[in-house]
C-alpha cells in the first residue's frame, strides 16, 4: 500500500529542516553523510531513528526542527520543468472538482508532476489517473518527481507522452486541464467524461478564462460553468500585533469547472442580467453588421441605450460591470 512514510526517520527518507529564521532545507537521509549549512555540519546519523518533530543541532549550536515535508512543501521545492500548480489551487482542485478515492481522472499536461501527486493521493490505489504530457523532457521530470514523492511507481498512474486526445477513454469521472489552450480540448473532455463528470481547467489569464468558459458554454455538453480564483493571505499573530502579512500568494490562476450533461440534454438557457460590457459588445457586433441604425451607432460608441438598461433591470449601478 502506498502511504507516506511514518514513524521514526529512516534511511532514504526526505527530511525538511527549519532553522530559527524559518528557512527550510531539504535532505535525503543517508548513513554516515553530513548536511552542510553555513552554520556548520549536521550528521544524518543524528536524525536516523529519531521521531518527526525532533530538534537537531549543527556544529555551531544552531537548532533545526526536522519533519518530513508535506506535499505542499514537496511540490514547491521539487525539480521543475513547467510551472507547477500552487498548493492553494491544488487544494481547490481536489476539493471543488470533487476528486474522490477510486475516481478515474484524466489530466493534461502533467508538466512537473505537482498536480499529478495531489490527484494520485486523492484517487488512491483504487482509482486511476491518466496524465498526458506532450513534452518528453517535462514528462521525464514529472515521472521522477511523482516517483520520488511516492517512493516508487504509483499503481494508479499512467503517464502518456503525447498530446491530449480521447485515447478511447469514455468513462472519466474528472478531466483536469492545466495548459495554455484548454478551450481547444473541450470537445475531447466532453467525449471522455461520464454524465455528471466534472471538467476543471486552471488558466493564468482573464483572456484564457473567457475563452474556456465560452468554449464550455458553446459546446453544449456542459451545464453552466463556474469560474473563480483564490487569494491566500497569511496573518502575523504575535501578542497584540495581529495583522495581515505584508506579502501574500495573490494571483496564480483562475479555475473553471463545468458538469457534463447527459447525452442529448440541452441545458435550459441561463437567465443572466445582461452586463454593460456584454450589451455593448453584442450591440457593437450588431453595429458592424448594420452600421446605419441609431442603437447600433450608440453601442459602437460604447453608450448604453436607456431602454436597454430598463429592459435589463439592472437598476443602475448595482448591476453594472458585474458581468452576470
Ligand atoms: C503549466 S504546465 C502543467 C503543470 C502541472 N500541472 C504541475 O502542477 O506540475 C502545462 C503543461 O501542459 C503541457 N501541454 C500543453 N498542451 C498540451 C497538450 N495538448 N497535451 C499534453 N500536454 C500539453 C505543456 O507541455 C506543459 O508541460
């Protein structure tokens, strides 16, 4: 059974040392070896056999706390080919794309394998993760990172070196896309997913977000997509000095999820209050088609027609600019 190592530190374990300033150092335990810091050497043998959470001291007397790295630590410190999914987003993907033990998940691209580790942990040995990666060099890095994390081959993992395609898959519970153009793969995802399955896309920019949501809507096989981002702000808590940290993990990416409809089902149209921007864009398109009409000229100039406001029922400011 694949479970993260527990119990006293053993030869071959990864250990994360934290110094008094909070700086982290990583080592793999090997008998007779020393770990060198600018504060003197530290013998691996001092750690082997000790429980996690022990304190070890370097030659100059600096104390280091020793733990095995958590997956969030591992994913940020491991070798990188492509940029990895940040832990805050991986947690959202596992939770809100509803990755469950035993699920069949398809992922592209595997990149450095960070998200693959999170997904494999979530599906477990009874599940399946099929990861596509089109760059052989990145696939090699992903394979190494995943194997190092699990201490060997994970029985639920299949890494396919190549472009994402349906590859005969028709029973996926979840499809997770972290790539430049997920909108190009919405049809393939729809073909792979079971009814009720979840498509989850992680994109970095608003333009990618808009194209992805539009592609999912226009494809017709998905219920209304949800889109969001998370900002993670740490807090400094020290006596009466309790305030947000000055630095935060702000923008990393946006997430989009959409549920696969049953075959042949057409989702009832969503009633949205037309937003200023959407109205202007639609009318500008109309203006391009029929430039001689008054309303179209207004729209092309970015003005909103009063009747349109009433019809939209936005009530002025409250509905403006919200895009829904
Ligand atoms: C941002 S990285 C993924 C990082 C990965 N999720 C992680 O956490 O380590 C995007 C990857 O998608 C791969 N990719 C892009 N388009 C692809 C496609 N159509 N099929 C397979 N892989 C693709 C790229 O080569 C790149 O390695």
